[in-house]
């Protein structure tokens, strides 16, 4: 399944925030190439060819291959942060908000598994300035989940001796979905999200304090 196809049902135009259309086509092609071959093994000629354009045309929209990766990574991490902060700031108990965060985060990694593999696993290919920017977004995502867990502990909903370590485990569990998810598998993105939400609530001992 291509990057353009994997988001069917999630939005009418994948990467619709990227304009003009030529820039969007190049970005979609880059995601597919990076996911298939890895960032370092992919050339600008590979990307342009997948987009049906000349290598020279690529440089009209992106100065370097690294700039393309940064654009992909920034959009993906902005979306991740939106999902997690939205859940953290939402209504409901800590357990409800944590389950909502995990369901949505996992579903995104399953629906966008090709994109998510690039977003999550090509971080080290970014230049220092861009990497620092993305690391800050990841820190904020970590903080959103950690806040929910801390609030659950304070409210007596969760039994978590190590909040930082548990936060890392929760995020790692969600992110890893992009590595193994297969659209031809037994579970849909929604089903995987529901399964992982249940697993995470068990991980934090949701309800254990009341027993």
C-alpha cells in the first residue's frame, strides 16, 4: 500500500497541508522511498522519479534531501503532539484520557504506518538544527503522557512507581506499531488501538488502588 493510499478514510487528500501540488507529490514520493530504502540509500533522483518529475524540479521546492525529511518529520511530530496534548487536555478521568491518547496514537501509527516509520525511525538523519527542533516536539509529547499518568497517580487511579519509565514504555509500545502493522493482518487500526489502550491501562494498574 502506498503512502497516498494508506490514509484512505483518514482524510481526503494525504499531506493536503503541503502546497503546491508538485511539492506534495515529491513529499509523498520521499516518504515511500525513505520507508522502502532508508534515508541514506535514497537519492534525490529516486524521489523525483517516483513523483514523475526531473531531479532539477525537486530543487525548486526543496533545497536538499534533508529538508524533505525535516518537512515530513515536522508534520508527523506536530500531528503526534496534537493527538497526545488533545487527550491530556480533554475531559474525563486520567484513565479515560490515557486510553483515548493510546487509542488515537496507535491508530495513527497503524493507518500511517509507512509515514510513521520515517517519522519515528529516521530522526538521526536530520541535521543538528532540525534534530533539536524535532527532539523538543518529542519532549512535549512525552510530557503530555507523563502528565496524564501523574494525574492518575495523584487521583489514586493508577499504581505507577516509576512514572518516567512507564511513560517511555507507553510511547515505545505505541510507536512500534508502525514497524510491524500490516493492512492484510487480522486486526484493523481501530482494533489495535483498542487492544493497546487496554494493555496500557493494565500496565499502569488502572483501578488497582480501589481493590
